[in-house]
C-alpha cells in the first residue's frame, strides 16, 4: 500500500493478508525514465541526489518487500516500517550505501537490491542575454547548454564565459565555444537545485560584430576568440537563399577611417574577424524582366530557370509580346536567346513586340484595309 506521498513499499506478506481489501495505489513510474533522455550512463560516484529522485528497492530475507521510494522535499527518504535517512548533499553511491546500511541494521539477514529509477525535476533561474529570463523547469539529467537553449540564447550572448552561480556562492565558468567547436563536455556540466545560470552579453569594445545584408537576422553578434569568417557564419548566421557566398565584404574601422576588405571564398577559413567588424553579405544579382510582359520587374535568381520561367513569373507576355523574340542582355552585350542559353545572375530578359504589332500597332486588320482602300480611291479620283 502507499504509506506516504514519498514512499511506496509493499510487503509480500502484507499483500497476501490484504488481498481481499484492494486499495487504489499510485502506479510505479516506468524504469525507462519517462521522457528523460540520457547522453550517457549516470555516474553513481558523481550524481548528486535530491528531492524527487526515485529509487527502486527490493528486500529479501526475513522481510520480503519491494517498491518505489522517493526523496521528500526536505531531502529525507522514508522507508516504511524501517526508518528514514537524510540524503541531502549525497552522491548516488553514498545514498545507496546509507539505505542498505539502514535496512540491514533494522532487519537482520536482509538482502537489499536498490537502484535509481527516475531522475528528479526542479527549477533553475536563467538570466542575462536570453529571450526568456526567469525560472525554467529542468531535470537532473540535463546539461547546462541545453538549459540555456531552452531560455533562448540571444545573438549577442557571450558564449566564451557562461557563469554558474552555486547556492554556496561559488561561481563556475564555462566556455561554450569549446563545447561547440571541440565537443569539450567539461564546459557543459549538470546543474543542481539552487544553481543560477548567468549568460552575459558581449561588449562592443571586446567581442561584438555586426551582420548586414543577405542574412535571415541582421544585427549584432558575439564573436569568439581568433574566429574566422567561416567559423562565425557556420556557427551563428542563417543565410538567405539569395546570399552570394563567392565573396564577402568586411567593413573595418581604422585610424584612417573605414576600410573595405573583399574576402574571396578561398580565404574564408583563414581571415580572422576582430571586434566592431561589419560583415556585409551580398545577394546574388537578380534577374530583370522588361519589355512586353504583364508585370515587368526584378526577380530572385533561381539556378536552372529559363527565360520562359521568368516571363511566367512576370505575369506572362502581353498580347503584343512575342515569346519567340527574346533578348538577353548580359553586361554590355545583347545575346539572342535560345533554349540552350543558360541564364546567369544579373541577366536582363527583354520580350520584344510581335511583328504584326510593329506593322499595324493597335488598329485592326479591317481598319487597315479600310484606310488603305480610302487612300487608293482618293488617289484614283485625283488622277482622273
């Protein structure tokens, strides 16, 4: 039977005696850890237990029993008919030994089998350069970086110095750049109840740069130490589909004013950024559709699209536009378009007038014949 909100230990003998008196009980939590996903096996020597952790225990010998035990909010673990043990600030292995010792002291000849069944949940305060500052619900198997992601890291967050403020007042520092670039798990520890997570913003005089142009989010970003263009963009920047990555312009302040530096793709991994740099991401030059179409204008370049595809995007040709007479202007050259013509960024597509429209304009054939007949009749009348 359930003896308290924090302990469930059913004696086999008691179960037989009360078989006819069924009392609804709280079902045991699954040993699959529910929705908690582990990144590794829990280390019993380092895992610190706390309120909400649940143990699965089986006792054999003079007292045969088994069930689920949960640490109370005060850190105590109550074992029905045996006693209780204070597990505050104890590791998992220390807790298991203390439980075993208590049971064996109270039940001579007892054998005990105990293991952690489910990990606890608690709240952690996250503040600083995050989208959602405040308390967040976490569990004891979550690492600090995952908790930071839940709070929403701002682009300006300085990932090189993340601070964990312990309830004791001690402060631990983590460098998440080492975690992201090198997979250093020492920079991604677990948190305990009472810990606070502070994510400081970067500072303009130390490690802030700006991103402009063909990025999904323009604005200020934190910069890592000795970071290259390639590393920075790969880590932070979500590029637009029309971004032209053949080269990038860096606007850098110097004693002589602003300096414009063009960086080719071959130098992306070696060119180092510095504080206050401005990254200007260019767009792929668009395609322009002019002439006798319904909606002439500028359209994003799409590799593989033909002139007819762009003309369709521009609303199609007008009645007096001839899709068989298309010119492509590339730079200072005019190309005659054919099905084999491969369009390039910056090309201008021009749809020409139909031949009949050039000859007759907007008048009808009947109007043309009537006008011609009138002229002929007038001429004959004059020459008689």
